[in-house]
């Protein structure tokens, strides 16, 4: 599962980014001060997911499922004891759920969908095998809003049942023997709270938003729309039979076996013949068209709205090649009957439903590809990777989430590296590193732990590190062994270690202990000295990470290794050539001697090739850093050298090295980072290289240059250069960055530019959103009517009105509050979100006052309930 980086709060903080969230289209988020609401274009334009979405998802993953009293002992048993380490809990698969039957097959029949009541009719026939003798009751998960009408066995005899919250207990007519089969059918009237299991979307008069329904099962939400065993450690086959309006298609897992018309409706039957976990059962109902492709003999289909049909093939055409590369790398041919990708409204990113991935519906237009859109660069390859990692082999409990998400986050880097070269691979993982550090700074947790907050980027980086340690042949042989040993089954973290042992003969228990079961990473402090008489460079290496994490309420305390043990390579540059020396890190403090350095070093690279996930403090002469920046082949190492040089703002040699890299480096990421570092230097010295970068062939570099010009000022021609970029650059993201920079340079005269930006079309509203953030920055209340007029397009305008209201604009609050009774449900939801996430956090008293004043005039029941709930929260002491 993947969502784009940044939550709703970041709507004000991240230009061009969208909302994310695992189970709903909304996310709580704080809005920073106006000075925090600006961002230079990053080297990806639109970047991938991370922290806010992951934290919310994992907090839900950690919640116990509601169970009857008879299962209370299971929830008690799941609580870790203070004496057990995280390694012991994970190695013993402590968090896997127990159940006493094997779910074999379900036939799920759904019809009569009603958008106004978020309801439907359902019939589910379940086949299961008893796993213990004398089994006299069967416990399934079933949402408490589902109203059962009849429950019968295969003979038609009615079965006794009981309900306990979200649990259904079924009593067979007689106790089952070990291995006995039971088939029973539940007929029910289905109703959901939209967003829990099923999401009902109505057009509401909004653009690009047809009526539709989509399901979301991960982590355990499918039981809200059909009774099942809703935990990943059992696999079944299934049929899904959906009767839908004739104008709609129903897309589900497996292969389509029939499509029968009934006048105004038709019934589509899908059959998933290969076992998979129940959270992967999926359904999308929408007015879609199918665009057909193939990989070998496997159907590869793209389902989109008709209006998007011209955009689909340019976006999705990489899919067959990605399937081919993943099949070759893993040694496991794509294992399912088809691969479908279906786009839907108000989705959080992507969900890897087996053979039928669900995705967001914002397909890039032709110009958007100049900014390397996240959709194609990360989302498509990430979700595809899950067909092997998550669907074919599935985690045995949610504590092993990294096995799903870490692998899925790792694989796109392998694809792009194979297709575009080593620098493309390094670029991908450099961004994972940035995201990893951001999450690690919030809370340090082990990769393999219940509720781990860093399973995406750290998972990808640890797998990349393992690949470099083992080498490609041994690494991919290990992956193949892992997939083969657990094909169509479940696995825990230690199963992957065992697969490495089986494939290579090497027991990496030390690696698993450090990188999977403990938290943190090595923090190196390095000092280097050259002894000309001994022709030796000596490095004094310290690991300075501190084990200071606190125990949680259960007594479980995560630990940080005192010493990370890994091989490391030192490269010493000299006039006579490079000296390369291999060493092993195995002490808190140690000395590494590099012999054979007969002439003075021109650079010293610690961890040549960037094979260790780390932070590094290494004071070096500017000349060494400049040489490394010019010569090092690894992008992370170059970026580190740029960071060191960027801090030497009075050093003309550092300035020269950065200016040279900004103009001549062979990869856009390096040029972009050099331009951004120049923003810290005096304007008069940095501007020549920065203004030259506005003409770079890479939109990421041009966007960085525009952002730096907005920070530096100081150049008479800067406004003119930025206006030309805003008016004519081929990149949406560069134009957005130019608009932001112009507002920084001269906010007093920015209004005409902002007004133009509000109505300038761009992919995902990149330019419009830059203009909205500019209003927040300037506090311009003369554009309130224009902002209000954008409420039918996205959520951000509601937050801008809330921000202006929090800063004293009664008119902005009047306009915002009026839309609490907007006829469009989506707009009402966005306005409530703006009250909660922006206004209440900036000015709680104003939020309470306005909500109380508006409550009586709110006529829509769900909005009235939402406003009342928010008021109760805000009025708590």
C-alpha cells in the first residue's frame, strides 16, 4: 500500500502534493507558520509517501480487534511481557492471531447498492475446515452494522448464532471433528459507515468525480462489508458476484468468468482461484472503460473513467515491462491470472489487492511527465511489487509489515536502476534516506516491530544494504528462496533470514539483530590523518549513537545497538591514483589504517559506495570535499559532500566547488543539491551559478534555482527571470516554484500574479496550490471570493480560508462557515476538516465560536454530527 508524502496539514506546507490516508481521504495535520508554508521544488516534483499516513495506519494496526468474551484470553496473551525483548517477540511470531479453523473458500454475492444509505444486500457462503476436534463454535469477524437475515448450513438448516460487536459466532448443528468441512451461508442487509470497508462516492456536482464505490481491506476492514476471518494469516480462494448499474463496471480479483445483463443492471462474476489473504478481497464499482494490454499471455488491464482514456496508456504502458523485470529478478513469474489497475476518486494512493490494484484517479497529462510524476515513478512499481511481496507471500501478522511494504518500496529502485542506470537507482534510495531520517527524528523504532513507523523507507534502505552486502547473485537467490519456501502462504521476519541461510549458507543473525529487531542506525564520527613517513592514512572511527529509548506502557523497550557491525571500504585519492582499503566496523571506537598512501591525499571517502545506512560527521579540508564532489560516483556521497561545503559560506573554494557542480555535474540530483546549497552563500557570489541553473535541462534543477532566487534576492534581474519562468517554463513545478519565489521577493505587488496562478491549469493544481499558499504567506484577504470559488476542486482552499480566519479575517470565516451546509458532501467534509485541522489549531476559541453559531443552520445529518463531535473535542478541558 502506498500513499503520497504529506498529510492534509501538509496541504498548506507542500505545494502540489495531495491528501493521503490509509482508510479515508482525510488526515489530521498541523499547519505551520506562514514562513513554513513554502517549499522549493524537490528533485522529484511530486514525491512519494511517508510519515503521516504511515503513523495513522500503524496506529490502527496496533489496535486489538473486537472479540467476544470467550476470546478475551487471546487479547491478554497478545500483550508483550516486560521480560521479552522485541527480538524474541518477533522471532516467535508473537502477534500472529490464533484461530481454530482453516478458511478455504467464500462466495460473496452483493447487489442492491444504495448510495444515499450506504447500503446493499449480501449473501456469503463460507467453506472451512475444522482444525481441532469437537469444534462447536466458529468465530468470524463481521461489522456490527451488517444485519443478518438468515444463517443456514448446506442442507438449509438454520444455525444458531450470536453477535458480539464486530464478531459473529456460528454454532454448527453438531461439533466438528478435526478436518471436517463446514459450509454455511449468511444472508444479510449490508450497511457501512462510508470509508470503513466500502467507500461510497457521489458526484456532488464536482468535476472528475462520478458516483462510485470502492473497497479497502487493509488492515482489517473487509469484515465491515462481508463476514470473514479478517487477519492475514489464513488464505482462501473466493468468488465475488456483483450486480451493478448497467453503466458501471464491477472490477474484482482473479478472472472474469461471466457478465450477465438484466436490463438496467448486469451481474459480473470474478473468481480468485489461487489462495490469498482476505484483506486483499476487493471491489470497485464505477463508470469505467477497460484499456487492454498483456504480459506474455497474462491480461494486463487499465480501468479508468472514459474521460481519462487518452491518458491511461502513456501512464500505465510501463507495467508489462515492470512485470517482466520483477519476474526475472525474483525468479518467480507473475503468479496471478491477470493484473488490473483501477483508478478511483478520493483514494489515498494505491492498494495492492491481489491481481486488482486500486489507485488514485489523477492521471498525469503530457506536460506532467517533465516533472517525473510520482504516479508512474513510485506508485505503479510499488503496488506491482506487492503482487509478490504481500500477496504471494504475506506477513503472518501486522508486526511484520516491513516484509510487505519494505520490499515493495525497495523494488522500484531496482527497476529504475536496471532501466536507467546506477545513478537512477541511487537517486531513488537517496530520497528514501531523506524520508527515513525525517521519520527517525520523530521516533526511533525497529523495522520489525508492532506499529513500526518506518517500514517503508527503512525497509527499502535495509534491503538495499543487504543487496550490497551479499552481492546481486546471493541476494536474489535468497529472495527466490524466501518466495519459494512461503509461496501462497505467510511468513515472519525470521523466515527471510532462514531463506538467506538456505540460499547462501551464511547466517545473518547479527544483521537481523541490528537492523530488523533493534532501532536506529550508526552515527559515525570520523577523523583522518596522513603519516607521510609511514605512507599511511589513519582513520579514528567512533560510533556515537545512544541507547536512550524509553519503555512503553507494556514494559517493552526498544533498544539501539551500541555497535553496528558491517564491512566498510575507505577510498583515498592521491595524485598517483586511488588507494582502496577494506575494513570491518566492529567496535565503539576503532582505528583503521590505510597503507600505501605515498603522496598527500586529495580526498578521503569513508564508506566508499555508501554501503552502510548511517549519518556521518567527518571534518575534512575543503579541497578534499571538492575533489570528492567532482569525482565520487555515488550520489549519496556527493550529497553529503555538498552538505559539508554548503556550511562553509565564507570559503570561496567551497563556493567554487558548488558552482562548478551546479553547472557541470553529470546527474540532475547533484546539480539541484549544489544549487540549493548555494542559497546559503552571499547573494552576490552565488547568483551567477544560480541564475545559470534556470536554463538547466532538468526541471528539478530549474525549480531549485527559482526557489533559491526567491530566497537570495539581491539581483536586479531576478524578478524578470522568475516572471519569464512563471510565464513560459515547460514544467508545471518550475512555474509553481517561480510564483512562490516572486511572492517572496515582492509580496506587496504579488496580487496580480497570485490571481493569475489561482486560475492557471496544471497537473494536480501545482500552480493553483502555489498561489493559495502565497495567499497564506501574504495574508491577502482581497482574494477571499476567488479562494471560495475553488472549493469545488479540492480541499486546500478551505484550509486557506480557515488560516485567514484564524488571523482575524471575519469575512473568511463567514464564507467558510457558510459551506458547512453546502449541498455537496465532499465540500462539507473539507470545511469540517479545515475547522479541525487549521482553525482549531491556530485559534481554538474562534473555531468553537463559529461552529456553535453555525450548528443550528446545518441541515445535513452527517455534517451536523461531525460538527457536534468536533465541538465536544474542542470544549474538553
